C-alpha cells in the first residue's frame, strides 16, 4: 500500500477544528516540527537534510506560533523540496512571505484575510468615528483624571468634530477587507464610498455600496474626507510628504493595513500643519515601536495592531488554513490564493 503524502504543520496543535484536522490526517501524514526545529538555523538545516522528506504542503494555522524561522524568503524557499504545492497560513497580511518567489517555484500561497474581514472592518469603523469626532482627544482627557483637561476637551473638541455621515470615505484597496469596510461605512454610517485599486470591480459590486472608482490615487486623495489604507505592503512606502500634499486639506488618514506603507515622520508634520486633521493607526512603521510624536498628539487615535484581534478571527484563520490545504490537494483549487496570478501558465503543481 502506497504511503500517504506528507504535510508540514508549523506551530501549535489544532484547537477548534478537530474534524478538519482529522480529515487531513486521513489523507496525509502530518509532521509537526518541534519549537526548536522551527528556529531559523535549525529549520534551514532540516530542509537541507531533507529531514521531513518530500512534503507536499506547509500549513501554519495560528499567527502567534509557526513563524519562528522568520521571513519566508529566497534562501528558505530555495531549500523547499520540489514536491511542495501549497503553503497556507493564518494572518491577513503577507509582507513576511516572498509570494513572488514562491510563484517562481509554482507554489501557491494562501492567507487568512477572509477570516479577519469583519473584525478589521469593525475596528476601521471605530477609527473612522474617532477621527471625525475627536474621540482620542476626549479619551486622553478623561483618562488623565485632570479636571482642566476634561473641561478643555468637553468645551473645545466639538468645535472641530463632524459627523461622518454624508462624507466621502476613500478606500485604497477594495479587497475582502476593504469591501467589508465599504459595506459597513455605507450602510452603518451613511458615508459615500470612493476607492482606488489596481483593478476596477464589477458594476454590481460598486453599486451595492454606492462606490465611485478613481483611476488615480492622487485624484481620490483630493476628493475624500477620510482615506483608509487597506492594501498589502509591496515593499514601497505609499504615503509620504509628497502624497500628503495631495490630500484634501483637513482630511483624515486611517491605516489598518501595514505600518511601513506610511512615513510616520511625514504624517506628524501633516498633522501639525493642519494638512490632515486627524489619523487613526492600528499598525506602525517600526513595530513594536510607535513614533513618540504621534503618541503625544491628541488628534491621533492609536491601537496596538489589534484590528483583527478576536477569537472569531483566530478560529476562522485555523479553519481556512486547513480548508485551503484540503481544497488545493484534494480538489485542485485553493480557497484564498494570493499569488496565483503570478504563477506562469502550466507552472502550477495542482
């Protein structure tokens, strides 16, 4: 009887989806490297030694473990056996994975963005409301316990606060998360939706949220009352001093995508000059460090990279991870492939 193909499971054991994991074990031999083996030097050594044989897939069902080997870069990818077809991981972002290099090898990378869409969109609404209503100013004053600060916020913060209803929300990247933000802002806050993306969405998708498409980012920046960043980081900083000059004066910036997309020193200057009236950041340029000047600005709402941080998200990450591997290997179709468009025709191994 032929032996079952092997899968490499990186990180903690299954928690919530025993049925799906059992299905994996029915069809595949699942190997789970120890924590020590997942440290980069030992992990690379194990790959060179072919310690785990010719495995066909890697899965990382939990974000907090399974990434001890660091960046999935050319060095690491070059050591993967030719048998690898798919890598599925928890997490929405994939800036820590060189998806283009995986594509060169015909390996499909799948992320977990679909599982975090609701959580991130809810956090985005919080940041939108906070930046329009000066809620960071109000919260800082209340937490200080200082009556003078409390009175100042009570008296003065409303003079520049406005309701988001009827204002234009410009979304950079209308993917799973960006579209969920659009739905909630359109239906829940009565905002007008604008968006810029590499590819325009079908008319039916636009009409469902009353979205207006902008061919250029600069054009949208000049029209929107609030810009929200919901696009992956591709190695290039998107928002710098030059771009902040394109913003409608007094508008707002929200980033729930990746910190390096925004130059924080330039953002501080834009806030101080009044070019931007407020910002809401869940991610930072140099995590886990936060720009000290940003921390001191009452018009900056800051959260600790927790936009997607709910139990529901983690449960969904795990489920999607298993389903991506099962779908790819048993049915020839992954659920949330990120780099499929980069794999040349005939190069995919599915």
